[in-house]
């Protein structure tokens, strides 16, 4: 991971290491006495990744934890996202009682996931699965829906 003037660049190697760190944190959480750990009494029925950034994390955890990927969260699903800033997106899942985790979390955010690894500061975090166009000024073409014309004209 490194910083530029505008971004904190989170690289593939960081992500692979963090997958293992998340798995270890989940295992540590699970081993806590039941009165200290919500997770110790839950058997996850699958993993739900909040679109779009949580999907990549969900896929990797699906393979690592051998849990099914879910198209919608259930009461007993593990809900994951790449970053929690204000906590607004994650608030729905937290209020539903889901166990939640994220790679990055803003310390002074409104709500926080049960598990998170890295503090999110003011710089935009650039994830390896995000396209270059997202960092080239977010052109008008990027904001409009895909219609296939770009591929036919290439």
C-alpha cells in the first residue's frame, strides 16, 4: 500500500494478506466466550457482499471460508464491504442484526462493522479491482449506463 497526493493505493498483495487477517480475526472472535461474542453463537449460512466493493471481498471469503455466496442477506449471513465511511450503507445490515466486516473503516463514522482491519482517513482508497477510468476524472461516459456502443466502435 502506498499514498499519492490524492489516494491511498491498496494493492493486490495487501488484499491477499488482509483476507488471511480477516479469517484469523473471525476465528478469534468465534473462540470468545458466548457472553462476549455474538459470533460465537452464530453459524453463518453464507456471505453477502454489499455491491459493488463488497462483492470482491465476499468472493474471496467464500472460497477461504467455504461458505456460499448469497444474492441477498439473511438473518444469519456474514455481510461484508470494502470500506465503511459514514456507516450509512452498513447501518441497514447492522440494524438487522447481521455480523458485519470490512477492510477499511472511518474511526469517527456513525456505525462500525463488527470487524474491520484498517482505518480510513481523508484520502480516497483506490482498490485494485476498480478501473482506471474511476481515477481519470470520472468522465461523463463513466456516469452513463453501458449500452454496448463503446464495444462496437472499438
